[in-house]
C-alpha cells in the first residue's frame, strides 16, 4: 500500500467506535506549576495544537482495555491518565510506531507565551524526522520517524513487541502540505475526554475527573468525562 492508501485506513469510519487516537496527560502535568503545568488546562486544545509542530498521540482500543488491572500501562495502551480523544485529519498523521520513539517534539524551539513554542532552528525538526534522531543522546529510529502502517497493523505490532503504548506522530500546525493528493494539514480537535484511572486512590481519581471536566469546559464539550477503568 502507498502512503495515501494507508492514511485512508485512519479515517474515523475505518477506525470505528472502539478505537481512537488520544493525546494523554500525565499526573504531574495536571498538578504542576509554571512550565510543568499543561497549557491544555487553560486554553482550547485546538488553539494550543496549532502552535505545536508535532504532537505525540497513541492509538487505543477500548476492547483491549476491558478488565485492565490497576497499574498496567500495557492494558490501558496510553502514556498518561487523562486522555484527550482527538479528531485528526488523516493528512496530519506523520508517523506510526509500535513503541514510544522518544520523538524530540521541541527540537529547534524554545518555550513561548501561553504554552506556545517559538522556532529557533527551522531545519532541526525536518532533519530529525528524516534522520530518526531521538530525545535520547546517541539513539536513532532506523528509517526515520515518517513511517506509516494501518491501525490494525499498529495494534498488532504493539502487542507483539509488548509495548506499554504505541506512538502516533501528528502535525499540529495547519496549512502544511505533506502528502500529494490529500490537501494541507488542518486543525486537530478534541471530541471527548477519558479518565484512564490506573489507581485505587479515590482522591486521585476524583482529581482526574475534575481535571477532565475542566478541559471539557474549556473546549465546550458537553456531557461528562468517560471513565474507562
């Protein structure tokens, strides 16, 4: 399959109701201060994502989460405990990997105002995508980061390598032409917020639910957060 054919397998209709692309937040970024506090707690996600070159997400399968034990990342298939369920235009998908590839999301940039980033080296990101240079010194992803597979292939590979979670790289900035015939990148939106509560601590669960409600309010999402575990 060529890249365009692969990407079409990532359409919402093909993913179905049980699989989703999620961007997750770890506990420390929900309760931190300053630069440790996620900008997604104070600004609409669509607005924040537009300022990020590359967003790390994961493909999760609700069917595989059923019966997950209290502290198993492998069974939740996610990096953090709060999951923003994304509506992703297929042309925004840059790469799909069965494990966390430690993509250098902020290479060539420095923190800007209100959670945004300012570009200091416009070539660094493109070089990293093709070279596979990771955040970890001396480590590379063979073949670079812009490798694609279908959702079913990704879930299968993730299971085979026994990875805690896979990593799907998304281009956040709009109006970038990556794939001929698919148009330019478009805004990424949040349609739901899930609580992937891997703890039996009731206070922690309540805190996660409150943060999920906060994010839903900022993004004008009706209803209540979905508690998956």
